[in-house]
């Protein structure tokens, strides 16, 4: 049995998705989508429309809002990995609630990664911003193949 624990509403809150489907309904969503032999956009849309909902009060909210989101936008708008790391280092001293902890945790995650991988990922993200989804997938496949 597959278990879905992805906070899908985060995607909606961050503007990366148009609908939020509660985790309790994801299995139903997947089953209904899988049951369509040759799905049309209208069929898919109807299923998602029928199953979407507003975030419930007990659902956690994304930590990437307010001052933390502003810090994220500032830090990750820098042109190089080194400048991003420098900016995150500055945010570690922030007196604003949540920002210093977020910056410290983010730096710790980045420090566990390969510097080369971070630089490649940054370039890919920046290039992908102006590419079609298909071209982005092709680029990512090429990067993954090169790393293998």
C-alpha cells in the first residue's frame, strides 16, 4: 500500500498548484485517475475539482511565509551559491522570529551537499525558469545521466 505524506497544500500556498487535495483523499484521487483509460483534460479536471478542498484548521501551515519567505527570496535571489551561503549566514543573526533558525537549518542542509551539485542545481533552476516543462525534464535527465 502506498502512503502519501506530501503536504500538497504547501504547493497551493506557495502558488505552485491550483488545487489542494487533502491527504485523506489522495488515494481516491489516484484510483479515479488510474481508472480512466484515455483521460481527457476535462475528465482529469472534474476529478480534481470534485476532490479538492480548503486547508483544514488542523493541517500544518507552510513554514515558508512572512519574514522567513522574505529571507528565502532575498538569499536565493543571489547570483551564486557562495553569495547565497553568505546571505544565509547573515540571516542566522536575525532577531526576527523563525528567520535565524530557518537560515541555520538551511545552511546545515546545504553544507551536507556537494558544492558542485549545488552549483549545477542553481544553474539548472535558473535556466529552467525560461524553459518549457518538456525541455526542463530533458535538461534534468541529461544532468542526472551525467552524474551517473
